[in-house]
C-alpha cells in the first residue's frame, strides 16, 4: 500500500523566477524508509513542507495516508510526525514536559500518555535526562528528543528533515539506529532528507536524488550503484595531463574527469591498478594518489548531473 503519493508537484515561491519544486512524482510504500537526497537548495525542505501541509503547492497533487494535503489537512496532520530542519523544542521545559505537551495536543489520555512517554524515552535512551530542562541538553540529546516526540502519537508516516544535521559521526550513527528501530518496531513509513550519501545508504533501500527542484534519479540504491559500475578507480594527477590514454584501456568501461581527478569504471579494479600505473609511467603522467572504491551516492550524483554533490 502506498502511504505517500506525489504526482507532478510544483512549488513556485512568490518573487522567484524558478520553481523550487519542479514537477516531481514519487510514491512511498507502507513501512518503507525513503530518502530525498540532494545539495543545498535542491527543494527537499519545500517538498517536506508541502507533504506536511505547511505550504500550499502551486500545482500537482500529494496524498499522505490516503488524504489529500490540500483538501484534507487535518487528517494529514493527524497521520504524521515531523522533525524540522530547525530545532523546535521548548527549551524552558524538561524533556518529559515537551513530550507531554505534544501528546496532549494529540488528545492521548493521561495513563496512555505516561506509558507512551516512557516507551519513546526508552527508545532514544533519554530516560535519565527526562526531567532535565532542554536548554541543558547537548545537540545530540535535543535531536533524540525531537525524534521521540515526532512519533509519540503513533503516526503512519514520519518526515525527518535533515535528522542528523550538525551532529558528530558517533551521534549521527546512534540517531540512525533509533530511526531503524522505530521503523522496525512500529512499522512506520519514513521520509527523510539528507545531504549525506552514507545516511541514505545506511537507512534506505530506495532514494530520490533531487537537484534544482527536480528528481533526477529515483531507484533502489542497488540499481543506482549498478548503473555506475562495480569498481571505481580514481587517479589524482595534474589537471593538464593527457588522460585519453586511460580511456583507451580495454578494461575501462567508463571514464569521468573532474578537476585533478580521473575516475575509471571497471570490473576487478584491484587487479587492474598495476596496468594503470604502468600506462601512467609510460606516458610520463605523475599519479599523486590512487583510490579504489565501490560507487557511492556521490558517484551516482556525478553521473546524473556532471557535478559534485557539495557545490
Ligand atoms: N520562503 C521562501 N521564499 C522564497 N524562496 C524560497 C523560500 N524557501 C526556500 N526558497 C528557495 O527554494 C529553493 C529550495 O529550497 P529548499 O529549502 O526546499 O531546499 P533544500 O533542498 O531543503 O536545501 P537545504 O539542503 O539547504 O536544506 C531554494 O532556491 C531556496 O532559496
Ligand atoms: Mg532543507
């Protein structure tokens, strides 16, 4: 069953000459974790705001849990949980009070509320900080509390806009594990946005890659990676080097040049590196570094846009 259905969605902000969201379509199935991945200004937050009824689309349709985001706002709101890109906790209240306030808004009865608060605190491991004011929380703790808050009312779908923005690697990984556990234990459908390839890779089977308001690729990570190739060998060298010689190697299936880097796509790169170095030596090209890797989302992005993801 589709929990999210987006068709031909467009958003133009007043005064902008371009569409922040430009005819995008995608569906997310029940229980899925789906990521919108893209650089700054791609249109991710705008999409999330439309799906959570905070912004009206210019045209197109979007349904969440079967309800139209334009015609049935209240039903959509009851079916979803959100973590915003900007923190939105009440810092003067304790963690528990923040959760309690939220649960009351959703009309959860006192006993059920108390039980549920214990349950969500446990999932994000904040039981012992529950009665501390939020302004004494670290960035990671605040994020965990926001995560706990967004699913307290048993939503069908969660929207997490950059759930690990500004967090260190260790905390980020913990948040990922909570997101996974939440998805596992409650079967909730999750749409998240991220700049981080590793994040989408860790959490999602399927991604939509957004760039300048458009979804430029929509597929499973596996398919996207298959498209790019099995092994990539990147060579760092002077940008003026004659790189055509690498293109001519019979085991090289594809070839990209970017600044000082040439990336060659091939099978069994581990066995081919000596031959590549041999050619470089013969042609008098000084190789400054060699990197052998499996394709990342960065490569996928480069493949579709010809640009790097962080520009
Ligand atoms: N309220 C607004 N008024 C006018 N333009 C806006 C508004 N909000 C966003 N935009 C523009 O719409 C485009 C998409 O912005 P959006 O915030 O959706 O991107 P994003 O993918 O979430 O980026 P980031 O990764 O930086 O969070 C950008 O060009 C942005 O400048
Ligand atoms: Mg954003």
